[in-house]
């Protein structure tokens, strides 16, 4: 009887040992060797340069009283989501060059832009951008660079530039350029474009080659004037159905009313404005 019990116990022990050995072998086989890297979600990702979302902001305020202003808390929540989703920022030069070359990106990219030169881009937006490792572009209309209350001075623009922010043009007076063309003619439009570029290049000591059309308004003659003025990156808000030009980069407005869920939807290809 004792011998039979010992035999049963021995069999159970051996069966358990074989099971542990098989599990250990299977687990070891699933681990990457020193010559293998674990797969990452980004390995199969591809984003066409034309699908890079270009976000348009204006002003950050603790108590926004216009649709174009959002709270710093809203902005930080958006940056957190972008960071969690693996987005990295690019600048207009990189975007325009990639579009012209037909490039694709192996991880999500975003271009962040701020219009008009509100001082909150320095006091509120820049610290948050730096915290999450993003850069941005400021589209400045040059009439406001005169120590205007609430707007960036020339010295503050230089500070922004030194901290990785791209400075670009939003014309001289934020005029609706097609309307100005109709009212005052081509020379007035040319002044808005050429003079703004001259002022910014003189202040920033660098070439300025990107323009956001004020109000997102453009037409063929305005586009030609912008090209003649030396701008090779042209940005708008929505497509002009009367002026089909695929070289115009469309931006996505981010507003006070934009919830985080809506923000996520806007960054999907089907949610992009003008698509």
C-alpha cells in the first residue's frame, strides 16, 4: 500500500515539473532576444504630409469672453491628449517641404499655429508647449507690434523665436485681402504682403516665407501677389469654392466651444475643416 502511494506521488510530481518546464519555455520564447526589439504601434503607422492637422488658435484666457479664446486648462488637456497619442509637432518649413516632396510620416504629426500675436501665447501657451515638448508658429500682423496692450512686443517676439517658435506673417493690418483688392486695387494688397514680410524679417533677422490669409480669405490674384512677395507657405481656414488651389494649407480652428471629444474628432481625417 505504501509503495502504491509513493508511486502516485512521484507521478504527480513529475507531471507538475514537466508543466512548469513547458510554461517557462513558452514564456522565454515570447521574450525578445538581445537582437530583437519588441514591436511598437508606430511601426505600421503612416501619415501623408497633406493629412497633417494644422491647428489654429488665437488667445488663451482664464475667463474667455470670445469664441476664439480658450482656457489654459483646455489647451493643456489637448496637449496631453496629443502627447498620449504619440503626436509630435513640426514647423511650416517641414510641412511645406514634405507636401512638395510627397513625403509620409511614420508617426503622427501636428502643426500648431497662433494668430494675431496675443501676449498670452508667451505667458500661457509657451510654458505648456515646452512642458509637453511641442513647438508652434505665430502668424503676426505687424501693425500690432508697437507695444500694444495685450499683444507681443518686438522684444517678446524675439524671446519666442529664441525658444523655438516660428514667426510668420498675417499681413500688415489684418485686412480682408480680396475685399481690399476690390476696393483699393492690387498695389494695396502688395503693400500688405511685402511690407509685413519686410518688417518681420528686419525684426527677426531671419527669412519669413509663410503667410496666413487674414480671415482665411483669398482669391487667385491674392495668391499670385503672395507668391510674388516671397511666401511659399500659404495658410487659410476653409477652402474657397470659387478658387480651387490645392497648394493652400487648410487649418482647423480650435474654439472656446471645442470639447476634448470634438478636438479628437477634428484631428481625424474626416473631421478636418475643408476636407
